[in-house]
C-alpha cells in the first residue's frame, strides 16, 4: 500500500509538471506546432461530420498520418482550445507513464527526468503511453490502435488477450464512426520519407542483435523497434527505459539520454519540404551511440537466462 500510494502521489506531481512544461514551451515558442495538433484538428472534423483526412491538411503542415482510433482519443480534448488540449494530453501521458513505471519499474524513475522524455511530452508524442501499455495490459489494446506501427513493440513486449480484445473493440468502433477511414489513411502513408525502420540507418542493423534475447520481453521490444517504420527522433527512445534492471543502470542510461538531448540545439519540427533526401536524422549518430547501443549492451549484460514465467508475473504484478 505504501508503494502504491507514493506511485500515485508522484504520478500526480509529474502530471502537473508535464502540463506546466508544455504550457511554458508553447507560450515561449508560439509559432511551433505539436504532433498532437493534428489529433485535435481531426477530432474537431469528426465532431462536425467532416472527413478528417481531407480537413486536417488544410490547417496542418502534414497530411493526417494517424489512424482514426487516435482521433477518438482526441475527442475529449475538442471541448478546450488547442493550447489547453496540448497541456491536457501531456498531463495524461506524463501521469499514466509515471504511475506505471513507479508501480512496476520503480528503479527506472531517473529516465522520467530526462530531455528525451520531456521532448516526448512537448511534441505531443505517444511513446510514454506505449510504456504504460507495456506495463499495464488493460491499456495495451487501446494504445496500440492509436499508432499501429510503434504499437507492434507493445505486442512484441507482451502479447495478451487484453491487447487483442481492446484493439478489436477500438478498431470496430472506429469503423462504425467512419467505415472508409482505412482507405484514406493508407493513401497518406506512402512517400513520407521521414518514416523509416532504424535498421536502414547507418549501423542500425546492429539493433537486430536484440532478437538474440527474444525470450526476454525487452529483447523482443528492442528488436521490434529496430524493424518497424517510425520517425527516428529522440522521443522514440522512451520505450527502452524498460530495459535497465537496476537503479544504477537507469542512472547511467538517463545520463546518456541527456547527452542526446544536449548534443545540439532543440530540433525544429520537420515539414514535408524540409525532410532531407536521403533521410538520415542529424542526431542519429548520437542517438545510436548514447541511446540504442547502451540499451542493447544492457540487454546482454543483465544475464543470459530469461526470467521464469512466475518471476515475470511477479515482477509485472508486484501486489
């Protein structure tokens, strides 16, 4: 009870802190946009009975690349202005992720106080919610449908009945709301050269070594992150906070994550016209050296023998 009480209390602190961080950022950078903006715009289009895949590009620099289930999650935020919606989404993601980590991976708390985690909140990204979904199966089915590509890492980490049932339920609901959305969504995906598998980037193929630890959920997750198409930005490092098994390892990885964040000035959000061709992110080398490769090394250094099912269940459900 003591541990649960503290996890809830600290999660509330992070909820407020995340909201204040995002409010401060966009008050200081009024010309920048968040990736959550297209969720908010798309949800508004749904409420008005319009096609979000047609309406969002009219007010956002990118086509709508999210599936319709993500817009359903955005519906509660349409009641407030965009500035408050950004803050609200950051509060939800920060709070849920912190609560799940403190409850089931308490030694990983230093990674919640890093630049990449803060950047995920600022950019309105989903990676903190993926961490929560990996640790709390009841959330997995809902979260996976919001961003199916990265959501495959959740499936690789821990397949579960809750994931399948939740994903099927949300998917069915989205088809009832707009039966034709998969056709519009799939039409927008080709040609976005900033969405690539990590293995296609320089030395990214090394991350496939994670599959040598495929009997461990962390190994399957890191291997999946290497092969799924994604935007290789530093907020995608967040799921690897599940790999360290000790506070010391978490502190070392947190220090390296902050090196990634501080290595260069904060990146300006891309638009279709500014994506390099060929696409290699400017921070990829430092992300690989100080983010992904240390996580891979930890995966191998923390023992060859995978935990038994009983031990894994005890670790995931400590109460």
